[in-house]
C-alpha cells in the first residue's frame, strides 16, 4: 500500500502532510537517489503551476535533489506535458511537476516523470516512499559533489514550437477566432502565444495568476466564463485548460461544452480516415460514456477501458500499441506526440479537424448523443465505505434494476476523501434513482 502517492503523484493541502516542505525535501532526496545510476552528472527538470505554495515546494525539492548530488533545471510556470517533453529533450534523469491540477489553490502536488517522459510505475513510487521514510543521512553527497540549480531560459519557446509542430506543416489557424481560458494556471503564457503564432485570432482569459486564483471560477472545471466570452466576441470556439494544462474542455460557437469523450471521438474518426490509428480502437476509462462506446462500435473501432487515471490509460496504450486515449474529464493522450495528457495539443488536433472539414465546431464535435449519466460524490471522514455489506447490497440491487441497459461504477477518489457513485443507461429517471439510492446507503455508512 502506498502511503502518500495517489493516482497522480503526491497531492494534498499545502503545509499539511504530505504536502509539507519537510516531506518535499525528503521526497526530493529519495527520488534523486532512486534515479542516480552511473558516474555522470545527473539532472532533474522541475516545472510548476501558479499556486502560492509552489515557491515553498520548489525550494524544498531543490534542496533535496542538490543534497544528493543532482543538478536542478528550473522551468518556472509551465504545463505538465511540457515538463514530460523537456525531460526527454534535455536528457534529464527525472522530471517533476509541482501542481494539484484542477484542484483549488490551497492544494498542491508533486508529479514525477522518468527519463522517457512517462509517469512512474507503482513500483518506483513505492521505492521512493521507502527511501523517503528511511534515514538518508549517510547517503547525502560530499561537499564537492553537491548539485547545482539554475533557471532555464527559452523553455517556453521550446514547448510552443513543439506544440506547433504537431499540426501539418502547411496548416494554419487563420480565420478562427479562439477564446482560450488558461485557468490562471501553468499555460497562461504558452497557450495564447502558440495559438497566435499559428494564425488564430486569440482572446485570452484566465491569464492573470496571483497565487490564489488558479482554477477559481475558470478553466476546464468551470466553463461558464468561457462560454460567456465566446458569445461576447462571437468566437468560433473556446478552449478551457485546467491548472496544469494536461486536460482540455472545448466550448463550441453556441456556448455548449464538449467533453473529453466527444473530443476522443473526433480524433478517432479523423485519424481512422487518415490511416493514422495504430490500432482499430482507443483507450478510455470506466467513466467514459456508453454513447462513446456505441459510436466507436459503429465505426468498427473498439473501446478499451481502464480504471480512472490517465497514467492507467497510458499504461494500456503502451502495452497494446494504441495511440489515442484519454478521459471524459479532458485528459487526451495522443502518443504520436506526447507521453501524457496535453490539453493544448489535443485542442490543436480538434481545430485541425475543424479547418479540414470547413464546418462549425458544433457540427464537428457533436459525434454522438451521450447516454444519460449521473455522478454523485459522497464525502466520508474515515474507514472504507465500499467494503460495507449494505453498500455492496445496494450496488447489486442497482445493477439488477438497470439490467443490461446501463452500467454502475463506484470508486474511491484517488485525491480526495470521496466516494464517486456513477451510473448510466438509456432511462434517465431510472439512472438518477439508482445513483441516489446507492449514494444514500454510502452516506449512511461513511463515518
């Protein structure tokens, strides 16, 4: 059992365990030791989003890494996928992103990438935990072998050029008016600049971070402001990124939200038509809508499902040779370009489809009618509600009521003390009733 790693690195409220300066120091030391192999100068790339606590965590990590002899390359505020890309590009031994993704400012997190740009396996995370909890006094570097830390100039431009090159050479976004909401987060500089350089008429919101306003009433988890701005400036589409820009939600010209399932459908159909799909199907999680599965089946494509977390999507993609995958929440993984979810690159691929087809975003992105789906979160204080016999019986009863026309997914959040109760099916009223009944039982046992 992992003690402080969750489904997406380490995450928690800043200045409380495990997101304390002391723990970041130990984790930096442990990760540095885990990725020290050979006599060369080892290096780690560190990026962050715009949270106030990022300064504290960054400095603690720098102290940890340098104390075990690792050189540190500091990127400043940069998207999570850019850290993965630059880890490979700069031949670093390790990459680190300081972010709590779509969470509010008071939370923060630490995500790791290996030298190949992919997130770490459970086994390596367990090794880092073991080292962090051990006595490392005897394993620190000698004074002459201490690491150095320096800021990297030009990292933003490197990522912008990388993102631009994911489009065909002659492709231009000229003629598209785009509103981009950067969630006052990590992409507040690079996303608007990349879109502008590709020829789009760009209107930017969520680009004034102050340390506290990341994801606050903006970004991929709150698209009302984006939809309003799209209407106001008569834009062709809106792009909503989250705090670390590894996920994206699109808003079409009518202000209607387009989620990750629809975006995956757009890319899958386009890449199938162009012969770019490496396998006859895509990878998503158990939370993706049944409507997506049915749409893909109509194209002769499969939908492989994993447990929730883009790392598990990526693991399945790598193991079975898929090059398109993602989550309903907007993590879109296109492995021809990136090793993790990249909101900007996913948006660019969708915009390329819009340009190629010469149709509106609403026409391009409405690929299927979603099956009615209801999700309810139940907060609990302690214990393991899903192991309760009454909860198990309620789930079994719900599955019986839905029969073969729907699905139930019950899971514990990997980042918060929540039980997520989801059901979907063709009968919206029945789905809602099933979710409410299960949630009530979970709530009665969640002490």
